[in-house]
C-alpha cells in the first residue's frame, strides 16, 4: 500500500467519509477545515439509498437511521393540490435499506465527526490549505498557520467553491443553473410523507415546492425560484410565503407554518462537472469540488460519499498510485455524468413550466433507477 498518511482539506460529508474509510484501512489521516469550530448549521436533506449503502460500509448506518425518517415513495402534486402521481422511490442501496430517509444535516455531520474521532483521525479546525507542492513520491502542504508537512496524498474536499481546484490545472469552474433555493425546517402533520408540487405556468412564484419529513413532527421544505431575490421590500419569510401562495393541498399548511421566527436560508444554485482528470500528482479533488449539481434528484451528498468510499478502496490497494487514481476517476465519471445530465434537464424544465414533452417524474425515476447497481 503506497498511501499511509493523508491530509484531507474540508470537513463536510466528502472529507469526513473519506477520512473514516481511509482510517478503517490503517491510513493515518489528518483533516483540516476552515471553520473555527463545528456548528449545528444547515437544514434538512434527503439521503438516498446509495448513500445509506456507503454509511453501512463505514459502520454508521444504525446511527444514521436513528436520526432520520424513512420514506419509500414520493407524491407528485399539481400546484392546486391534486395528486399527479405516486412515485415509488428506487431502492438505490438495495432491498435491505430504505429507499430514502430525511434527516437534519447537522445530525448527520455529528455522526461522521464522532466516527472519525473514534478511529483516531486528527481534526484541526480553523485552518486552510494555502499551497502545496508535489515532490515525487510525496506532496508537501503549507497551511494557513504556516506549518509545512509532507504526505503520501492530499485530498481536496473543499466543495464547489474550492480555491485549490484551479491549482490542479482544472479549467472548469462553477456555473449558474438559473435557479435559486430557499430552505427551512418546520412542522408537519403525520400524513405528510414527502411530496413535490409543480406549477401550471410561470406565474412569478416558485418553480417547485417540496418537503421531506426529517423526524416525527418536522419536515425540510425547499422552494425553487429565480436565482436572485427581488427588491420587493419583503423579509425572507414573507418572500417564501409569496412564492408559495399559489401552491395548495399540504402546501397550505407548510406555507402557514413559516413565520418571522423561522430560520431560512437562500442561495443561488450553481453547478460544476469536471470531465478531465481530478488529480495532479499526489493531490486529488473529490466530491463537490469536481461535481456539484442542482438538488433535483437528491444525489449531491450520495455521489460525494460514494466518491469517498471508492477512493479509499482504490488508493489502499497494491499498485502504483497514478494508476489507482486514474482507474478511480474512470469508474466514477459515467455514473456522475448520468446524475449531472438528469439534474440539468430537470433544471431547464423547472424554469420553463409547461414545456411540451416535459416529464420530470420519468427522468427522476430513470436517473435513480440507473444508480441501483453498486458504483
């Protein structure tokens, strides 16, 4: 095994999963993150079965299932509240795992941090990678505190806004999707088991509204809209209610549950897909640093943790590291491209309601069905 000590830059799902998977294979791992301290930030997310399969492999599945709400189907609604279709969710992780679960992002992050610490991963907070240098059989890092250290491999898991990505010779950069998203966690009724509603036409409101249960009495709400906030004098909670005002059925309850005290987050949705090599020498980028898509089939986190587990398997086998990194990349690209293509097609349809031939349910189902096979 040519990799015995690794630096991971970034403590999100990609970095932590890679740290755990490497540590379980007797690699000494140091993880740095620019956050001065871990904080319970973020809203909810939908975790597909193929991500649950990864969590099974790294030994955290029981903890993950304990904090999540299982869902095996999705209801598609017209904006007026009528049911369009009941869509069973493909079990992308196999028949022995839920199709999906909803969970709070901070809960999942805490599980991964705890597992990494149990395995002896050294976590240093408040630090960034300022530069690196490939040196034959090693790579040398310089961190923001001035320390210089030598590693067998440096993993860049900084996310879509990675500052290191262009230093790897990667020309692609993040691009606008034409969408923005509001997120919140609020209350739900027991019969609300996950749904998405589509408008009949572009009426100036939301492109799509959806919800995923995250526990017995709460759900994660997302509201897809234009990528810029209008200058209409409304507070965030008022703007979300405005965007949702023509969505009915269960969405009436969700809209009224949003108040001035609801914590909301808005951001423009960007995407990136790096089709060229992800590594230069002994420095490699993973996860959303090289592939991030609009969250329209809930595969962003799943593809990231798949990266991490497979990466750890490849680089701890016997053989030349360059060959291992190239083989890992070649294996991942076709699977991720399918997710990217489906997500961008759905993003186009979201911005153009009523497009002839648009069939989001079919595209979602086909894209997820293609992921049932192990990565």
